[in-house]
C-alpha cells in the first residue's frame, strides 16, 4: 500500500515538470537599486504619521506612482507592491491593524530597521525578466538591503 502511494507521488511529480511558471520559462535575474524609492516611501510615511494620518499598502503604492515618479528607475505597479511587502518582511516597514465592528484594516508604518535605510543603507531589489513566451514585464524575485 505504501509502495503504491509512493509510486503515484513520483508519477505526479514527473508529470508536473515544466508546469510551474517559475520552471517553464527561462529567466534572468537583474538587480535594481531601489534606495530612492525606499527613502521616498519612508519620508512619505513620516509625513503621514506627523499629521496623524494612516495609509494602506495600496494607497502608498498609488501615491508613489502618481507623485514620486522621480524617485529612481521606473518600477511597475506590481513591483512596487512586491517591494512594499518585501520591506515589511525585512522590517523596514511594518503593518499595524485597526479593528472595527465590521472590518480589519491594515496600515503601513515605519518599521524598526527604517533608520538604517535613511542613514544610507543601499536597498537592492531583484527582478526576474521572463522571456517573450509569457511577456516582457519584470516580476519581482526579492529584495536585499546591503
């Protein structure tokens, strides 16, 4: 019985080869310096906090796309969203939750490691460029503060 289950698992793994979008398309990783974007986000969040205002992740991305186009290299909207998430994971930004009777809202605030970025720590964002089989947009693969 165990041998049959193991055999079925192996067949499923073999038949799934190339089905994952990460595996089925060739890609090259490129590194982007997003220090400017990160510093603009942090200054925007500082201004919001000084005025006792809150901002969600999507509102932050919208403000970055509309008002701060000169922060550095052009980044697509989905890449900015992924950058914000990666900055939250890396504790440069943090989430604060506000609970109401009908919903829970998630707001982005300055995290404990933001000071390092503001003092000149270089922020790199790794993007994977998919070949033309899918499309020519860049898709994020990670972020690194150095």
